[in-house]
């Protein structure tokens, strides 16, 4: 199995737990209802599929975890960007994600 870092493992576990609870049992800020369409070449898709299976999840959960983990890492490396994004989210009234509060 492909190793994930502790943040990625926790995020993936949280996603799986939320799926078991279902939308009706979750507060609105924890429901993932926004969608982004991503297009891959056949070979890129095959890589994503293989890696997601190797970490024991499906492609959607894997890509979600990968995207959030990558953005988080960028914010850790650039605190100015993290502060700007927090300010913007607060300004427009969007809840700051739990994973971002520690940054």
C-alpha cells in the first residue's frame, strides 16, 4: 500500500466517516457538494486509478485528499497566501475549513 502522510490519512478517514453518516447527519459546512470536472489523458487516469487503489480508496476521494493536501502544503510554505485566503473567506462569509485553521 502506498504511504500517505498523517494529514492525508486523517482527511481520508474523515471523508470515509462522513460518507457513513450521510448528508442528513452532517452539518452543512461538512457536506461536500461542490463539483469540479477534471479531465485526464488515458495514461494519467490509469495512474490516478492505480494509486487510489493502492491507498485503499476510490478516485474521487483520493483526488479530493490530494487537492486539499497540496493546497495546504502551499499555504504552509507561503503564510502570506494563507492569510490572504483566510481573509477572503471571512470577508465573503465562508467558514474556514478545519484543516486551514492551524495555518
